């Protein structure tokens, strides 16, 4: 990994479990998840406190204006990047205060930043947020920029959470599928011990982003709470099947999506009622997951669902009807679904400072197992 020169010797990270805070601001743009855990980068040790800090609507709007482009070197864009970083610093402070911990009690912060552009086929991915500023503000070493090395090496740069899923699932029956439904949905398939591949991961298609944007535009609410709007509507199956014929679904994994790659479907549901549009977009996300079954080496015995989508009862019912195996929120396995990705970036930060792979050929399509990240030291 790349290292920024600082006053802390990197051998301070060797030969002991590390206490790390992970931070995640996802494609739904709803806020910052922060979680503390202890890990050696291979197994998960103890879990600490976790919390979510919501973004004000005004700041969400400013973030949304950066989607699809690299921030310019002007005062407005730089102010958003700085504010994003400072909001992450405040999220860490609040977490530590609640846990009665000081910055010196923490070894690392894993800082994902906010993805605003993801074009791996062009070898470009942009996560905004300043790791140096965060490290200096908190007085804690920060690992950030987790995706760039993979994308530069020809990988998809996503999903990054599969190795954490595999670490959590070491004692669970397999084959197992872990489905994360955020703005984009992605799957981690974990095979029997000794199988090849034992971990396969890829984006399945849109998750919550299209539905959230549609519901926000048509009702003023940020999302379809509990899937109630979709449950009251009728699915337009003709539209769903047409969208599933998009060439992206025929591409073999590993593969990944930008949040807005399927934004064109919002034009296609513009004439539907709010309930019918929500039902149709929810069905699209569910059917895209069902298509992913065709790419798996063996059918999962169980599906564990994380991300905000697990709270959408209409979506969970559709998945349960279509996938041919139990579909359950990750909490049934004792995992913390609201902060699973934040935990993952704590875990990946530990792996990064120890030079362990963050991505594999079967998770991002990179040619060989690859580490990554940039370490910023305070001072």
C-alpha cells in the first residue's frame, strides 16, 4: 500500500490485533455509518459500538450535485469535500464519546469516502474525502482510497466487502450467499471449504437508488419505508423484462455498476402511479438478483441480506418467492446489518496495513490477489 510519511512507525501495526473504526457513506447518500471492531485482518475479534449519523437534506443535495463527475478545483466543490471529511471526523468523535474511548485507544480508521464516479472499464473510480485532513483532525492513522489500486490494475474496484463476509461466515453452513442491497446490490457467494472458487462476488444490478430517487421525486419521502408503497402497487412485468435484456446482465462476473448506470429506467416509469412505479422498480431489483443465480457455481443454501434493502418488506418477499432458499436479514446470523459495510472498512484497513489482499480475481476480476489503500499518519 502507499504510505504517507508520518511519525508513527508502521511496525506499530504488526503482530497484534488492531482496534479500528470503519466509516461508510454509501450510494444512498443518507449518512455515515461508523463501527468499531478488533481484528488481525484474517479473523474478526471483538465488536465495539456502532452508530449512524444522518446527513442534513441540504448537504445531501450538495453531494448529489457531484455524482457522475470528478470534483473541480473550485471553492464550491472543495468545500463539499472538506465538509464531508469533517462530518466523518465528527462521526468518529461521537462514536468514541459514546464508548468512553480516546483517540489514542484506536489504532486505525478505515475511511471509504463517498463514491461520486465509478467507471472501472475506463480505469476510473472517484471517492471524495481527504484522508490526510481526517488523520490530522482526529490524531489517528487513516487508511483510505481502497479502490484505486484494483481499478488501475484492471479490476472492477467493487465489491470490496466479500472478504469481510467470508471472515464473518467462517462457521456458517455453505454454500452461502450474502446479498447487500444498498444503492447498488451486490452478492458474495461463499462456497464449501476447499472449493474453487471459494468466494465469488459481483454487483447484481440496481438496489435502492432508483427506487429512492423515484419515491423522493413523486412523494417527497426519502424512500419507500418498509416497502409499503410497492406493496400497494402493481408490477409492470413488460417493463421489467425489457430492462433485464440490457447487455450488462449478460456480462459474466465479476462486474460492477455505478449508482446511476440504470437511471434511464426512471423515464420509463414516469407515467406510472407512485405505487405502481415503486412496485415495478422493486421487482426490477429483485429479478436482477434472481438472474445472478445463473452465475453461481452452486445454489446457496441460505441468503443473508444486508443493507437498507432488508428493511423493504416488499423486496424481501419478492426475493423469498424467487430464490428457492431461505432469505433472511443478516441479523439472523448475529451480524449488525446497519453497519456491516462500516465494519468491513475497519477490517480492510487492518488488512491494508498488513499488506494482505483486499481484492481477488473472483471478487473484482483483478489478475491476482491485490492489496491497496493509502495510509495517512497524523502529525
